[in-house]
C-alpha cells in the first residue's frame, strides 16, 4: 500500500478507479451485457448499417484480449508485494523502497529459501520412508491409520516449507470415504493444501524421476489410482477403475481436478464430464489463493516444475482459503455435463471466481473448427430472431 501511494503521488492526473472484482491483466474495459440483449436493444429501430459495428467491437475485444488466454498468466496485482512479479510502473519509485526490496531479496533467498529447502527435503524423505514401511504391513485398520498419519504429517511439513497459511471453512462438509472430491485447479500444490486437512486417494499418470519414486512408495500404503501413459488414454478403463474405487466405502475419497490444467486463480473453466459419470457423491471444494504474498499459479507453458518451485519457495508465503461445500449428487434427468456445470457454478460462487465455459485444453490447443461453426450459427440465429436480417 505504501508503494502504491508513492506511485500515485508521482502521477499528475488521478489514476483510473480500479475494478472491485478481480481481473486478470485486463487492458480493455468490457461491456458485460449479454450479446442477445445488446442485439435486442439495437433492433428497437429499423436496421441500420452501423449496427455491424457492434460485432466489429466484439471482434476487436477478442483479438486484443480474449477471456481465455489471459487466464493462463499470473493475475495482475493492485499493489506491489515487493516481489519481482509486478506491474511495469513499479520498476523504480524511490531509493527507500529499493533498499527495502533488496533487504527482502536477501531475507527470501539467504534465509527463507535454505530453511524451506531443508523442510521440503525432510517432508519428502519422510513421505518416502514412512509409506514404504507402512506398505509392508498387512491390510488392516492399523495400516490405514498409520498411512493417514504419515500422509497428514508429511503434507503439513511440506506446507510449512512454503510458509503456508491455510484457512479451512465449513469443515463439517469435508469429503467422506467412498466419495469424490472435486476442486478448481491453480497449482500442483493444491493436493498438498487439501491433504493437510484430510487424506485423499490421488488420481494421475505414472511419472519418472523423484515423482515416480514418491508415487511407487505412497501407493503401497494408500490405494492411490495411478495410470500408465497408455492407460490414461483409455477412457473406459479409467472410468472402470475409478468406479471400483468409489464402490468400496472403506477407501479414501478420490481427489480430482476436472479442469485438467492450472488456471490463474481468477476463474473456473470447463469441468471435464468424465469425473461426473463415475457415480457416487461429489464433494465440491473451492480453493482461492491470496496473491499479495506469493503467486501460486503454475504457468506450465512458461516455467518447468523446478523453476516454479523455486519461485514459490522464494515468495513471502502461500496464503489461501479452502471452502468445503455441501455434498452434491446427480439429479434425476440430469446428464453428466449439466451436473459438472452445476458443481462448477457452486465452486465459482463460493471462491469469488469467474465462471467460464471454455475448455482449459485451449492452453495448448487451438479451437476446433466445429466449435467455430457452432458459434457462427448461434450469431446467425440471434440476428434472424431479432429481425436484423
């Protein structure tokens, strides 16, 4: 706040009023009125050639700043948090602030980073050793109890390695065994954030390296669901194994991130319907990080996992809120897509996130031609229905 005030004093004209709702690197001001309503207003009078400028305006908005691409970059802060991720206007403000920033760099890199790295090493080593030992025990209630103790303890150590401060809300709605926990996805540490307050069965692809060692160790102590690269493409095989897991009411709830990719903490994008075809009770969870202390978003297109971990371990802290929402079940006559949209809306409302219908796969893929044609047909129908043609 002090840095923001210093910047504003150096500006002759008053700065524009910032929006109250969180935006992600917005450079244009959009009109949030639905297109159907706008066209209806245009058509109160006879059709004029100037009406086409409305579509030109929408086209320019999409070219300058589409609402999808900006969700895959770090959200812009309203004020500088003394980290390198900031607005270009904060390159230099004053000598005092520069000295404070330099001191902050020394504290973060010379004191916090070594301490956090030590804690992370302890947490990962304890996870591998602990789950390996517990995995040697015969299946019993004692083994399940010890497995949960190891997972909870090691996860809490790893959260401490990030100086994590987590606020859990509505704990009475925590996911129960035999259910499916679905949450919005911002970072790979989402799973650790949730495991700090309860144990889950993870679902994912088998990896190599250190991650592979952790996966092989943890699956011995806890019934995680890991798939080979060839298996993950077999949709029916994945669904069958998940249904078998959910059918056993004694197993831990499955943790799934239906978006399939990390979104920048401002929005919730389309939920893949596969998670909602399994059956069972869905336990929605909303996760919202506070960007004032550190950026938890992982831009996998820009940073590899090592660079990302270095960034968050040299931030001030990872602060977030976790809301457990009431359990939801699929209603009669409701298909998987409608159920997924209903769950997504509940998570977006609770977390104060923008709800977008777009597929997160657009992060790396282009829009399909069939989808473009469908939108063109919708525009044509709106024009005809409102009497413009």
